């Protein structure tokens, strides 16, 4: 942050331009950094170093907004939630169970766990996923079909440690290519992948030794 106006974006995701999508990121008024500054009634020239891919469902934009609030010494979760449901948690950080529309955060004890994260070379629009959810109005995304598959087309016997995401059905409707990457991770790990946020990333919980022995490849 420095005096002045404007937003400069630097790509440090370590991914290709196509995969990181950083070049597609708006630097205008619709960027969460700009929205946070407006909400605070402040101005600054911000250099935004992106290390989380765009549209990956990993909270990159929310953490950007939270960083602006922290810079301004603002820790008001009711203000943060006006920028997005994930922003209060990113502002508070740590481990917690989030309820309400994101403003109710109950702290949880730290538990050391290992996850394998799969980030496809494309993003998914959060806005379109929520729109699809409203239109589909699906109440049965976790039911079992007669063919032994769940409603998202994956083997219902695969374990995902209870890490369900009700947005998966809508995300698959918006971006069918997600299926290829989900099924690849399922074959690789022997577990049912969970969708991160509104996509596009998938993850599974594994032991550290299991992750270290996997042979990774590009499913495409």
C-alpha cells in the first residue's frame, strides 16, 4: 500500500497464464480490493501479489479484501461480510466453524491434517454457480441413485470424510469440465474428492505418506 490511487496486479501463482487467470482479473471498481477501500472510505495505490489462482474456490479474492481491512486496522466482521461471506473468516483467520452468512465464527482447536489439492487450468465463476444453484433448486445433491452413483455421477461408496459441498451440483452444471478433474483425483486417491468453495479446485484428505507416494499426471 502507498499513497495515491490505482491497483497493480503481479502474478506469483507459479502457474501458466491460462491456469492462473490473473490476467483476466479486473483492476476496476468491481475488484474486491477496490470495494474494500470504498467501504472504508480510504484511497491507496495497491500492489496486489496474487499467489492464489483466480476462480479456484480457494478464497483468493476474499483474502485480498481482508488484507485491505487489516491494513486499515478494521476487524469488524459485520463490515467484512458486506464484501463477501468468506471475508470475515479471512479477516479473523485461524480455525473455525463459520455460520450465518459468514459473520458468526466459532473458533476450533488446531488439528494437523493433510490434503491433496487439485487445481484445474481454468476457473469457475462464483456468481454463475450461485445463480445455477438458485435455478436448479437442488435439495437432493447427496442422495443415492439406483446405479450406485450419487447425483453428481460419482461412486457413492467412495469416502470423503464427510467433507460435502452442496454447491458441487451447481458447479458441475456451470462447468462440466470439472468432472474430468474430479474423477482423475478419485482414481488417483481412491477417495471421493470434495469441491473447494464454488470451484474449480478439488481436494481429498490423505495421510502425508500417501500423498508422497502418488504419481501425479495431467488428466488431459
